[in-house]
């Protein structure tokens, strides 16, 4: 079984990665649902919601400011770098739920950020959008229109950016191989992407030290961390 999948993989052209917090764990960025995912006794489910932001924007901004500091010093790990290198051998698209920009920092060129980006901000009311260059002296910061600015990320109860989501569906529906790395697949709609790939008879591979919601759907499971597994996986393409 394993050998037959490996043989098929070598001839594959269109590869889609679906990545989550676990892929950046070895860069020192905590995952959401792991033991280290707690912040001041809050968990992500409590903070990453539009309701939490309206109830206590200062608290939510403090959480993002602290994460931003950590993310800015973080470096891509061997997992991010292996995916970037794979572009030499195949057509690679990354559909990431992460907001940390580490895939791009590693050199990957086709990255769709499903849940936004830590470096972007937008107004909670008007159409204003910008990149956050420096920290704001007062939080929550205000837009020129007088309303509160917010991180340009997708919280629970909000829709994903429709243009990004439509492209994610198209790439997933057309790929030959989907590699799902470092995500618990508990959050929708990102966790439906493997279904689109499966409908195209794509091979599904999961890279995760733990079982996920969709492990039973996978053609191959690599129970290892992404920084350990991905360089070995990419080396198979080099040998071809
Ligand atoms: C390693 C590793 C290593 C560790 N190597 N692996 C009921 C009421 C209301 C809504 C809903 C509801 N039921 C369902 C919904 C929809 C909701 C949802 O899915 N909720 C579920 C939790 C039940 N989804 C939404 O609301 C989404 N929008 C939507 O559906 O729109 C339509 C709609 C509109 C209005 C009302 C209802 C529906 C939006 C979801 C947005 C999620 N946002 C966040 C925050 C983003 C910004 C930020 O980063 O701050 O996205 S929450 C958080 O979860 C973040 C992540 O991207 C996302 C996924 O988490 P991820 O990446 O999988 O991380 P973990 O921690 O869960 O898993 C890490 C994995 O790595 C683990 O498996 C480890 O084993 C593994 N690992 N080390 C490899 N070294
Ligand atoms: Zn505004």
C-alpha cells in the first residue's frame, strides 16, 4: 500500500497543501488547541470570535499584539522550507489557515491565506484596509472614520474572504495530491477542502503526530511532525 502510493506520488503534478497551526509549532508558535494554546487562561475559541472583539476589543488586541511579536521573530522551519523547495519539482499551492506568513517567508509563491494575516488591519465599519507597520500607541486603535480598527483575520462566526475561498475550492477540486499538515481539521469550512480533493480522486496524505477528524479518509498517514516528515517526503521528488 505504502509503496504503491509512493510510486504514484512521484508522477504527480498538481499538489495542494492544507496547513494549520501545527506546521508552525516547530517555529515556536503555539497551536490553538494544544496545551500551549492557552493565553491568560483564555483559549482561542473564546478570543477568536467577533463577539469577544465587540465585548472586549482591548483584550483581543492585546492577544494579537503579543502573538505578532512572537510571529515577527519566528523563522520558517524545515517543514515550511521543504514545501517551498517542492515548487522546483511540481505545481504547488498552499491553502493555509495560518496568519503568520511563514510559508511566504520560506519562499513559497502560491499561498492563499484562508483566515487572513497578522500584518493586516481593517476598519470594523468602513472599507479601510492597511498593513500594520508599527504598534499602535493606544488600543483599540481607531480608524479615521472614528470606529475601531481590527486585525484583518477571520474569526468564528465570520465568512472567509469569498475570492480566496472560491480559489481554494477550485485548487482543491483540481489537484492530484492533497497534503494536510498540522491541522486538527475541526474548523469549517477549511476542513471541507479534502472532500473537494477526494471528489477529483486525489491522493490524501495527512502529516500530524495526532489523529484528526478526517484521519479515516486519508490514503496515507504520517504520524510525525511536519519538520521531520516533510523534508523526507520532498526528497522523493528530488530522486525522481
Ligand atoms: C502538529 C505539530 C507539528 C502539533 N507538526 N502537526 C456553531 C456556531 C457558530 C459557528 C459554527 C458552529 N458550528 C460550526 C461553525 C462554523 C465555525 C467552526 O468551524 N466552528 C468549529 C470550532 C465547530 N467556523 C466559522 O465560524 C468559520 N466561518 C464560517 O463558517 O462562516 C460561515 C458562518 C458565518 C456565520 C455563522 C456561522 C457560519 C470561520 C472560522 C475562523 C477560524 N478562525 C481562527 C482564528 C484566525 C485568526 C487567528 O489566527 O487568530 O482560525 S480560530 C483557529 O482555528 C484559527 C485556525 O486557523 C483554526 C484551525 O486551527 P488549526 O490550525 O487546525 O490548529 P489546531 O490547534 O486546532 O490544530 C493543530 C494541529 O497540529 C493538531 O492536530 C496537532 O496534533 C498538530 N500538530 N504540532 C505537525 N510539529
Ligand atoms: Zn473606518
